[in-house]
C-alpha cells in the first residue's frame, strides 16, 4: 500500500515540476509584451555608454543614492546640424519597439526657462535621430519631441506646457512603437503622457542620454524592447 501511494504521488508530482519550469520561463521580466534587454544602476561604472565628449561625463557617488551617471559640464562636441551637444549613447544595442524607464535630475538649478534634459532614440547617425527635449518652458523648440533628419531639429507631435524641474529626481518613461509610428513620453505621471507624436521615418536606432544646455544626473535605467540589426 505504501509503495502504491508513492507511485501515485510521483505521477501527480511530475507535471507540477514541468509546470513550475514553464512558469519560470513565462515570468521573465517583461513590460507590455517587451522583454527587459538592458538595465543599469551605474554601480559598476559607465563602460556600456559612449559619450560624444568623454570629459563631460563621469560617475558621481551621491550620499544615500549611490552612483549615478553625471553629465557635469558643457561639451566641445559640435553636431553637423543644430541639435543637442551633450550626448552619450548606449553601446551595442539597437532597438525597434522599446520602452525606456529612467530617473533624471537636472542639476542646473539656476538655469533659465530652457533648463532641460534630453533622451535620444531612433539614433542612426548624427544626422538621423529623434530626441525628447524636456524643457522648463515650451516654445517652438523647447519642451518638444523633435527630429533631426539631415538638417536642424524640427518639432513633431503634441506636448505639455512645461517640464516642472526642481532639485529632485523624476521618473521618465518613453515608449516607441514603430509599426504605427507612435511615440509617448511620461514624466512622473505614468498614466498620462506629457508628450506624444506619430512619425514613421526612423524605425530603428540607438538610445542616448544628454542635454542641450545643462548638467544632468541619470540613474536606474531599464530598457525593454526588440533588438534589431541596423539597416544600411
């Protein structure tokens, strides 16, 4: 009787083990159907990032927070067209669809109305890319989603009136879906986008961080997305 009970127990236990293994695979971290392909808290440095001007970027250790990626001074980089000068690109990862989560802190506390940070995406080369300019005020080129396409940057889409920078950290989410061309940026409020656009020109590219005029600290990067190969 005891041996029979063990056999019965084994028969019921085996599928449970298989189910647990399948469940573990299914629970790989995802967000809205996209897998996590890169994360970074900069505790091990910034070797995965490629700045256009190395002397403008460093790792800074903040009390109570740990290490952050710090754009700490103006860059000598000169882009071929009017666009942000402060830029650091994530190495070796090219994405189509993606969701980027990141925390940012603008440290230009005495800057004027164009106090900003920028997130670059769809970056194919220095003449073809998008970027989100998050400025303290909105005008023709400030606090906009913009595109550089073999010429000076041009705004696309709709945006809020301002990005309310203070001295604290802020959560940012940027979503890109290439099939329908949608772009949405969220600032602190993860339910209502602060900026939206539809543009289908650049369906792949790299991710980057930076600013047009200011100093910025970055932390807690999570990139969910679809890795693709660059097209010629």
